[in-house]
C-alpha cells in the first residue's frame, strides 16, 4: 500500500493520506510523552508527506491539542487535514485529585461528558484556542456510548450548523463500537466515522453492518486503534493491551495464531494490521499513534511493505479473517 495515496472523506472534498497520525499517545496514553519528544513526531509526519492528524480534548486533557497547536504554528493550513472531537468539557481540577486512568501526566482538567448543543459549541471554541486555529476540518462526536439521545439531539445539530457555516468541513462520530455509528448513519447526515479497534486483523465487528452501510451511503470510515491498543504490535505477551486493558486469553490465542501465519510468510504482523483494513472500500485512512519519531517511521515503512496474496489466503484459511472481508 502507498501510505501517501489519498482518499476523499465522504463527498467533502477533503483528501487524506491513507496513513494518518493518531495523537492519543501525545496526550500520554499509557505513558507520558514530553513536549520535546511530541512536537518532532508531528513535524516528521508532515515531512514524510502524511497530511491527516487526529486529536481530541480528552487526550491528555488538552495536552495533545496543545502540542499540535505548537507543532503546526508555522505550517501552511492547506497542507494538512485536522480532526478533533466534542463530547467532553475540560473542567479545571486540582492535579492531586485527578484519577490515574489512561493518560499519564495529563493537564489539570477533569473531562466531563456533555453532548448538549451549548457544550459542543464551547468545546469547539476551546479546541480552536488550544490548536491556535480558526477552523477545523473534521469534527467527531466522541464516545457517546451512553448518551445517544443527547448526542443526536444536541451535538449533531451543533455540528451540522458548524458545517453549514464552513468552520468545519466534515462531521463524524468516533467510537470503540460499531453499532451506534450504524444508527447515526441511518438517522443523520454524517460524512465519516472514526472506528477504533472494531475492524482490525483480529476484530471484525464493523464488517457485520456498519461498513456495508457506509459503502451504501457514501460515508467514509477512518480506522483508529489498528493494533487494538497494542496487542497486534507487541504480540501475545503478558501485559499486552487490548481495548486499553490487559488482553484476555482468547485474544492472546488469536494473536499467537496470527503470528504463526505471519512467520510462515515472513510478514511483520504490524504491517498486516495496518494494511488489512484499508482493503475495504469504506475505509479511507488508518491512523496509528506513535510515541517517538522512530515508531512513526516504522509505521510508515510497514504500511508500504509488500505482502504476498498467499499470506492473506493463509489467514483466511486459518479462520482468522472472514470470507467476506476484502484483502489487499
């Protein structure tokens, strides 16, 4: 796969590279990434030709967006496509009172779920300030899992207004599930969805309904979490992450089986994980994160690594990917 080939987000005219950059790690996902290490990652991605950057207020409680704002300060605005999210307001908090969850050394704010119209508008304005921008290309409703009614009645109209006004070009929803985005696709006018971890080498949940529906409606899919939080990068070892927690035994067994197929064909499992979802016609881009310039460059090389057709046939024969899943 050519990581610098471009595809259009829905019918928006936004052209994104097939390989993008997810910036949850820059917010300290699992471990802190200091500013001195974070900014060069973004700059190197742009230097390589990657033009698609994804962030969110949640990532480090404003840290990821702030780092991106600094890294992009003197970069021509037309040279990149930027996505961020709404649905969590950042409320100032005592750093000593912050719970240690996914993000290490977050900024001193507590993220509070709020998908109301007014909260979305406020979140959008705060993101613009952190990013030091006057517009954002793509805005997602972020993780509205238990808040569908407020999201469709509050957040969605706010995003639709911002799109009409031209301060955003595309609207979507970013989730770790496939069922609610399918409902959004049926009930709203969405351009894309960010599907995290639900269409990967070992999880094909999105293939059942969401991806075919998106092909039918001309909605684009962006793949987040192509390594399923890390297990497809680290391999089946103790402490490997799946869905942000330690991988259960059945997942480790599936990854071990995939690793055996990879070994038979001399294919890096990370390369297969990056390239597999891009074969589906609904998918426009895959956005792995990186904690260092070296990880970023490795992802770039792996996305371009040739993989023989026999490998994909062997994966299918081994029962690791379903018959209806297209392969590169």
